[in-house]
């Protein structure tokens, strides 16, 4: 009996122990399950973060988003809906464990997206004709589209699907929606699940923002490379140094506002084969060497001593120009202008005829590019000390005459290169003397503005030029003085908005 009693007592004790252990065991199981779920969520989110750091292709990353959102929330599926650059709604990615359900979800989202686009178009068309831009923009706002999309998707899916959607925000701008859904009637969108979906959406937004930054960076890199190439071409085409010409001293400087500018200057030696021309014309006049042929006008006589000798002294072309516009296109037009002008100079025509031919040749290209060129071309005769010139609407150079100590403007009538194919230009000339100084410049100097918006203007340039000629010795010193005056006027730290080019020519004593 005691055994029996003992046995009975033992059985009762085990029963009581089992009753006491069961709740604890259940709690342990619950904690273990929660721990496993927590670890799973952490692993999934860690994988998502790794993908964000590692993937270079945005589309590859977006493919993971619905899968990750579904797994971290234990839902049936998820859909990523984004907005195209034109504002249209598109289904970017979809994940669903049930293929039949996935097809239904896809059809519902695509139908809702089309409906949203149609409704938005009707609202825009229904606005009065005198509607303001603000009203039109308000009717086309993305957040309104996405809110309407939520309503349409809920309508098409029905009440039996537990749906939760959260926005994809890139710089506070809604770029899409992340939807997660379940058909389980016992499924509920707890605060924790909503936070997890928002976390995945935030990672998606970061990926989109990073991709856009990468695209912009690549564009900038390509542009920087193009600018580097353009700047290198321009620097190679501009004279590296001023030529040494007997009887005159030259100094020049180009200071682009950007890396590539549209200002242009050049020094061009002219070497027409007068001897061949003279022999040809002499044959026509049956050897009359005492009478110059009619084809050789006074324009050509400054370099020739007699019909049977070679050129004793040369002419030098000095040119300055400005292409309307800045950057690489202006630099390319400047390059084209330089090449064509150098070729034209070799024909030995007068400055006006050179500008006329240049305008005719470049007209079609300049018209298509909607750009024009201002150009001042001059030729200095080293023998006669006469400067022949013609102007195509460029800023007229200034001449400081040492004898009178006054400044005069060198100008002729003429239109922009590329404005009218039939433009006519005028020739003019001026006799120079030792000590006379010329400055060729672009409008970047006269239009240089200070912090108050005041411009340096032509009057200030003339005044600074007069002082430079009286105080400075030599063309380089005058050049430095004028640039210093302009930069002083602009003020420290204030950047000029246009290219500045200056060429100084000074006649030396014989």
C-alpha cells in the first residue's frame, strides 16, 4: 500500500510538475521563435544594405525590393510602383508567392495605373484656358497621382486582401509606392510590420538617389573632359607668345570667363608671291618694267621696291575677334574662324575684301549655329608704318598718338560675320609713328562689373589707357597695367562674367 500510496503520490507529483513546466516551456518557445524572427529580419536587412553598397546597377537592386519586403513582413507578396520622368505610373517590380495571385495583383495595379493617367489627363483638360501655371502644376502633382493610385488599387483588389502602401521619398519628393499584401484573414498590419516596410522603402529611395547622383557625376565628368579638350585646343590655337617683329613690340593676354571661351586673337605673317605676280603681269605689258601693271594697286606697292626684286619688308596681320556665346561651341567656332581667316589672308586681298570673303564662307555654318562673330582685322606695313584695317562690328581699337598724346578710335562700317551673306566692309588706314600705341580688346574688359553692378565701360578704359601710355614703358607693362586696373575695379573675389582679351602694339623708334 505504501508503494501504492507512494506510487500514487509519485504520479500526482509528476502531474503537478508538468502543470508547472508547460507555461514556462511555452514562453521559452515564444522567445526562441521571436529571436529567430529577429535574426531573420536582421539578416535580410543586412543583405539589403550590402546590396545597396555593392550593386552598381539600379535595376538589379530594385529586383530585390519586393522580395525583401515580403519576407521581412511574412506577407504573400509585394509590388514596387515608380513614376517615370514624364510623370506616368509604372509597375517596376512584383513578387508574389502564388503565381495566380501575382497575375491578379499585376492586372489590378496596371489597370489602376492606366485609370490614374486617364483621370489626371481629364483633370488637366478640364481646367479653364486662362488657368495659371500653378493651377496646372497642382492638378498634375505626383502625390495626388499616388493617392489616387492607392484608391484605385484598393478598389480593384477588393476587401479580402490586406494591403499596406508607403511612399518612396527622394529629397522629399514622392517617386513611387511600395505595396505589401496578404490574403490571410488573420494577418494584421502591426506597427512593427509597417516600420519594416518603411525601412525597405527608405533603402529604395537611397538607391534611387545614389543612382541619380552617379548619373549626374558621369555627366559632369564627361563635360569636364570636353571642357579640358576644348580648353587645350583653344590654348594651342592662340599664339603661345607674341612674335618678334622689327619696328613694333607686341603683348597679348586672354582671360576666359570659363574654361573655354569665344575670344580670339592672332598674328598672321603675310607672304604673297609678288614676284610671280609681277612677272606674269610684266609679260602682259611686253616687258615694260618702268610701268607697274594695273593689277598691282597701291595696296601692293608698300612692300615692293622695283618690279624685278623680291619683297624687302613684310606685312603682319593683327586680328582680334569675339564669338557670341561661351563654352565649347564658341571655342569650336573660334577655331573655324582662325583657320579660314589664315587661309584667306594668303590671297593678298585688302582687309575689307578678306572680311567679305570670310563672311561669305562662314555664313551657312554660323546661321545654323545661331552664333555670330565680331572681328577686327588689320595689316601693318613694316616699311611704310601704315596700318590698314577693316571692322566687322567689333569693339574699335584705340590708338594713342605719342605726338599729340591723345587717343583716337579706329573704326569702319561693317556688320557681324554671319549676319548677312551680302555684307559689305570698308577699308581704312592710319599712319603710325614711333611711340604710337594701339590696344585691341574684347567687350569683356569694358563690360566688367563690380559688386554694385557698375561697368568698367569704354570711358574708363580710355582713361586707363592714357595713363598707361604716360607711365609705363613697353607693351607688356601697358598690358599689365590695364588688366590690373580692370581687376581692381571688379574687386577682390568678384569674378568677371565674360572673356577678357587684350592685345597691345607699340611702334618702336627706327
